[in-house]
C-alpha cells in the first residue's frame, strides 16, 4: 500500500450546504413550533385555531361570547346548532344591510325540550 492511499479519507464528506439548504433551515427556524405556519403567513393570516399563539379577531370573539352565553342556558344537540343560532343573532344586528333574512327554525320532537327558553335567551342578545 502506497503512502498516498493511506492518507485518503475513509468517509466521504458531505457537500457543504447550498444556499437553498440554508434558506430552508432559516425558514424552518422561523416557523411556529406549534402549527408550523411561516412567520410571513402568521403575520398575514395568523396562526391555526389550535395553536397557543392564535388570536381570534373581533368578530370571532363576539361570536364565541354569544355562543358561550347561549350555552349557559340552552343545551344544544351539536355545536353546529349553537353556531347557527349565534350567526342568526349576529345577523339581526345588521338586518338593514341585508336584502333578505333567514328565519330561525327551532323545532323538537317532543314538548318541553327548551324551544321557549331558546327564544327567551336569544331575545336577550338579538337586535
Ligand atoms: Zn402557531
């Protein structure tokens, strides 16, 4: 074995990181550790709703407050029912801006299931 073969590195060295590798690494560092949104998207669109850094906008905050109020007095079969009532309540506050309006249809298969209570509670927050 010659001396030159002895000095050859046994492991092939990894190629140095390219500019693209560096850009990806920087981008990954700038991503939210919870929802993985990029820093730019977080500024423009915000974090995902399940992220601790998520900040609801004013409209969402109001709708959540109305939903929480309704749930204090009425048991809904699903979150979708609660949200439908909450959106209907919000709609009553800008009726003048709408050309049509939906009716809130509240039905139940049996008596004394909370329809009147929903009407009473809804009247407290509807316009
Ligand atoms: Zn996030």
